[in-house]
């Protein structure tokens, strides 16, 4: 008996050593290209530095300036709009599409491929496509509104500061809904068929199966999708930069474009480093809060079930 326990412990240690050595190269690469630059950027956030020459230590002045800059708060507000549009647009839409398209006939495979296609395209291409869609003179959106007799609805979609940020949300949702569609379809396919068969025997309807069996069993996947969705929205840059460059009048400014313009247009690398550190802290706060809320909801649902 003691010999068997000893052999199991040795096997466990071997597996753990193998896992550590297998993950070590990835951990080293991640530390060198992600963790170290974040720490380095946070360090330069305390300096007045133009990218060349001597860096002058100024303490928290960069962070104080950020908090007093109205453009920062506008960018943060726009990022929150992006997060809300993604969470309540990309994830629910992808979930509905996955429910409809999770089977594997030819038509559904074609539709899945078509929905996933924007993920293959460059963000620059997507931005240019939507620029033409929104164009006030030759854009297809205003053209369709005109043909439908809704000429009063025609707008300057990307030039009007009041609606420009909301005009950016459809391209954002369209760009990434295919990713979450594939994630949810994979989750559906991992649900054992015996569970659905048992539900049918018990007389569970389609809606009852969906809300009582399917969704609870893929809830962990939904949580992962929400984290990916929030983190992706908080670091959005290329789509907005291609379409509006943060304008007009900073109406579509995001934290990433605010950092880019402050760093490379104004040559304030210390200030830009402080902004990037602020983005990391804000992202951790929002993602941590979302995880806490979703885990709390899951525990509450499990408590009601028991």
C-alpha cells in the first residue's frame, strides 16, 4: 500500500515537472514581451521624457495631468460605450447565432463561415469598408435610407460629434461576433448528447432545455467570452484610428488613441507611458469587477438550484 502511494506521488511529481518545463518557454517569452514592457512603461510614467535625451523625474505629475485632462475622461467614456456595445451586442448576438447555427448542414456551415469572415480581414480593410458604408454622399447606408423614403434619417455618421461614437459600434460588433460564435458552437458540441436525450425523455421543451441545461453548462465559456470581449474593447485602437483618428473634436477618442496621439504626435513619451499604465489599471479593475459579478450570479443560481 505504501509502495503504491509512493509510486503515485512520484508520478504526480513527474507530471508537474513536465508541465513546468513545458510551460517555461512560454512564460519566459510572455515575461520578456508583455510583463517587462508593462513594468518599464509604468516606470517611465514618473518621468518627463521625449523619447530621446535625459528623462527628468517628476513624480505623479503625469498622472495628475491625466486626471485633469477632459480628453482622458472623454476617451474613458467612449471606451465604456465600446465595452457595453460589445458585452450587450457581440456576446448575446453570437449566442443567438450559435443556437441557430450549431448544427452541421451545408447552409449553416456557409453562414458560419460568412459570419466569421471579418475575423480574417485586416482591421484597416474593415475600417475602409465601413467608411464607404457611412459616406454621406456615396455611402450605401444613406443610399438605402433615401430609397426607402427615409431621407430625413440621413446623417453625417462619422462627422457629427454627437453620433460618431455610436456609429463606431456596428463595425466593432460586426468585426468580432464571428469569434464568439465559434467559441459558443464549440461549447455546444462539448455538451454530452445523453443529457439532451434525458431531457427529452423528461419532456423538457426546447426553451426549457436551453435555459435549464444548455446555458448553465456553457456558463464558464460565456464568462471567458465576456473577459475577452471586455479586454478587447478596452484596447480598441486600429478600427477607430482608421475611420476617424479619434475625431471629430475627440468625439471618438479612445484610451488607446489618446495614448498614441499623446506619445507619438506630441512626443511626450513619459506622459504616454502614464496613460498606458492607467489603461492597464482600468482594464484590471473592470475585468475584475465583471468576473466578480458573473461568479456571484453563478453562485446565486447554484444556491437557488439546491
